[in-house]
């Protein structure tokens, strides 16, 4: 079974799509996060859930 860690981000209504896209691209490229879910709420707030696999290193010696 794969273990994941999750990161929740919230973007306000005033942030443009370009700013949100740039932020998500940076998280994906440098933090190795994958997009799991995007929710758009009535007030214009976007909540984004990112996840990445936890890699457990086993001792060899």
C-alpha cells in the first residue's frame, strides 16, 4: 500500500489564474507534488489538495 502526504493550499478570489497556475507548477516541479483535487467555493476561494508519495528507504547493511 502506498503512503502519501498531503498539502492543502487555499487561493483567494483576488488571485488570477496565472498566479495560481504558477504556484501549482512550482510545487509540482520542485516539491514533486501531484494535483489531487481542486474545489471552487461560492465566495471565489479555490482550495487545492496536492499529494506526493512517501518513499521509505530501507537499510541495506
